C-alpha cells in the first residue's frame, strides 16, 4: 500500500496528542491544548513518510460532558464514537483527501448522490477544478445540463484543457443560455487560452470582442458578465490588434453615463488589461 491513514481517538485526550505545528495547531481558533474530552486526531503517511498533515476533531461543546454519568459504566466507547462520527461527517477534509489521492470516482459518486448537500457539492466541484481528471467529464456535463451549480461545473470542466473546448464554445455561443452560464464558459475558455495558447479559442474570443465593441452605444448593448470575462481572457494575448481593440473599448465605455456596479467592474477590468498590454508592448 502507498498510504497509511492513522486515526487516534481518545475519550479523555492527553496533552501530547495535540501537535505543536500543522493542522489545527496553526489556526487562530485552535482548541485549548489542555482540554480533556473525546477527540480524534487524524494523520497519514505517504510511502512511509510523515508529511506533517494533522487534523483534530472534537465535539462542538467540550465544556459539557458528552456522556451522562449513568451511561459511563455501560459503554462509553460507543457513545464517544457516535459523537465523533457525527463531527467527522460534518467536515469536508475527507473529500479533500480523496482529491489529493486521485480518487475521482469516489468524488463523482458523492457529487451525484442526491443526499450530498449543496455546500459539499460546491466543494467537490472546486476540487475537480483544481485537480482535473477526464473521468469526471460526463458527470460535469450532466451537472451543467441539469442546472445543478452550472457555473461551478463549468469551472471544473475548464480544467480538462483542450479536450473540452468544443463544449465550452457551444455554451459560450448559445444565446438561449443564461448570461451567467455564458460568462462562466468565457472564463473557462480564458483559462485554457492562458494555459495552452489555443488558436481556436483566441479567434472565438476576439470575434466576440470585436463585434461587441462595434455595437456599443449604450449600457443596454453590453452583456456585462460575458464581456468582462472575455476582456480578462484576451488580456494574455500580446499583439497590436488586440491592444487597439481594448483601447477602443475603453474609450467607448467612458462615453457612456453609467455608474452601475457592473459598469464600474468592466471599466476597472478594461483599464487593468489595457495597462498590462501597454507595458508588454514597450
């Protein structure tokens, strides 16, 4: 085996069971190191090496005895583990370990389980974005089509690189899709563009930007979330036509009287990208 997972659980935790560094010991809200009560400390070794990862789990209210005095003589161990098991089920770190260990099939099983909370689904989608795996592709596409956290699913989809460009192009170009979906697709295409320099993605985004700039006469002509993400995406393209296009967009935006948060954000993004491009043209 490659991984050894260690779990130490104590009904009355002794002082040495709390690590001096790592895990909870470095958090500002770390539990009192002298607290005595039911607790579990988790750690693991990878190929025999201790990586210094620790996680301590304890009851939510340590100052109140978890076990009634009359029950202590019966089976205190099982009562303690019931309490600690409930606490463990509430935490997301096991899901993070699955991602770190490449257990995508188990993450997908949790993602598609109807009993999995929406909060945990979002955590899983974010992990699939950070640690992409082609095994998750059909399940991510299903999430998007069913409208289950589609923006986050698109973010996870973009991590798969050039393979998913056709899917993202379709989402980006579909006018019947919600603006938030198209904006998420633009963001995903931008991520692939920065990573791979995909020529097909470059052409698609520049065509959209060129058409958008030529049609802008008022705020009603702007799809703010989509255009903002497109500008961020093309910010990594260092050639003169793109610089001129961003410059034209900047000039047009400041001719429109609009102090909305969406316009402010778009102007800020255009300004940052324009300055960045100017710097690289020097």
